[in-house]
């Protein structure tokens, strides 16, 4: 996560009375930011879904402002499930967020659930509720296809050793697990962080960088597009990751409903459609 939870501000210049006043204000403000649980969602007749819109094939914002992708299909399916459970129409409202601000936006209750490429991590689990696993994936190296072909027989250890140096230039999108794991696995590599999620692919195609550590499902999506980019190790990812949906801890009824919905044939069919040959279910 990026800046959540917020760091404590310096208070050396505040006297005790001022400090107490600021604490009271902070408590009042925090009490006004409450996560909506099922009762509030049903009353409003709308489920707010936070999604980045920059992570095909899971969530992609179109020029007309609409969204498409696996997470979008899943969100609509969830809305239909909640509608049946509540015996009332529950519409789905998509809310823009970003990987660097995802946790802060969730903590500020800008949406009820975050969907689209969220990995299960210990840090997220400390502060938020994470659903049952939606599907399993793993991190791979995405490169230009001609370069990937030369490395296809390398083991995981050989790939990481080769990438962790000055010969290859690494590029990553900001604020997510791609950047975090690239820095962990390739501490000696030159890692460039772009301004948004679209730029790393442009950098690879323009030969400004050679490698991007990303999810297998995304790497295969780019390969299938005929973009000229291919995963090196799709059959043997660097790790195994669980993709989940994220909610605030104060939404236990919604969490229970989402986990129940994930087991329905409708939800499983959507997962199978989008992850066939792209990620394990």
C-alpha cells in the first residue's frame, strides 16, 4: 500500500491543549467516515465499486467512460446477486481509483468494495477485509517476444539472476505489487517507475526498457493482442498470488454476501471465461 495508514504528524510545536483539540477534531472527522454495510447499500439501492480501469483484461476504462473486463462482469453479477438477496434492485456504480491511492480511497469509504487485480497481501489483510480467493495467478516477466524467446528455457533462478543487473532495464507501474516485488527480487537492477499503468507497455515496445514484472493474466492478454510482447515464464511464474476483492473491516455482512456469491455458478463461470489459459482458477 502507498500512504495508508497515515503517518503521525510532528506535534512538537503544539501545546497539550492544542494537541487535545486536534485529537478531538480528528476523532470527529474519522467518525463521519463510516463504511457502508449491507443495510446502507440496500437502502441506497447502489453498490459502489472501486476499480482502477487500467488493468486489462480485468478492468479497462473506455473512452466513453464505461468499463469492461472480468472485474466489471463480476461486479454486475454481484449486483444481481445482492438484488435477489434483498428483493430490491441494487445498481452498480463504478468509482475511479488508482493503485497508489487504493488503500487510502478504501479507508476514506469512497467505495464499498475494490475489484480488479487486487492481490492478497499481509499488509492489506492488516487493515481491510479480503474475500475468499477469486482466482490464482502469479508474477512473470513480460518482454518483447523476440527477447522472451531467447530466455524461455531458463529456470526461475536463472531468470532472476540475469535480470538483477545492468544488462536489462526494468519498468513498472506505480504503487502496486508489481513494483514491490520487482524491487524485492531485483535489488541491483535499474527499475524505472512510470506515471501510470499504460506507460510500461509503451516503454517495452519503444525499447526504453526490457522487462516488466507483472501478473500472468495481464502478460498473456498482451501476447494474445499480437502486441509484440510475450511472457517469458508463463508456465512457471516467479510466485503464486491470490486475487481477491477488498472491503473495509466494518462491512462484515457485505463480506459474507460476497463470499457466498463467489461460490455461485454464475460467478465461477465468469472467472472461467476470463482466466482460461490466462490464470489458474
